[in-house]
């Protein structure tokens, strides 16, 4: 008889394993994408991807990351962009609508 065992991690977990060596000083990315026709692989027209160390510095976004209304996505994107930029935790940001870049910003090198 075979027993099925589930994976058990080590008792001592390194919580910094996937964290940048820069820690909280690491500057991330912000991407937002909108398609008028919902792609087959997606459940909404638009999505915001916040790839920084902060989830949402001003609280919950109206669309919670997924959008069926362009104006709400655009508003949340600029609000989040400005918050992340003011906190110095972002190095690149881009907003696209139907594969056309509407807004792009990057940290000066």
C-alpha cells in the first residue's frame, strides 16, 4: 500500500529568499494594460500590475487590479503611479490601451 504525503517545508524558513539585496530600497515596476475586446485568456478588459514592495500605498484600488471600465483603470493607474513615485519605490511605469502606449515613465539613470 502506498501512502500519499504532502510536501512539508523546512521548519526554518528563509523569508528573504526571494527578496532583493536592496530590501525596501528596491525600486519596482508598474504596468497597466487595457484591451477594448476582452482577450480569451482574461476575464476583464484591463489589469494593473504593481510589481513593487508596496501593495497599494493609498489603500484599495477601485478596480482591485482588474477593470471593465477604462476611466477607472486610468484613474487608478495615475493615482498609484504618483503615490509610488512620491515614495521613491518605482523605476519604470507604463500604461497601454489597445497596445498603444498612453503613458511611460522611467527613472533617470
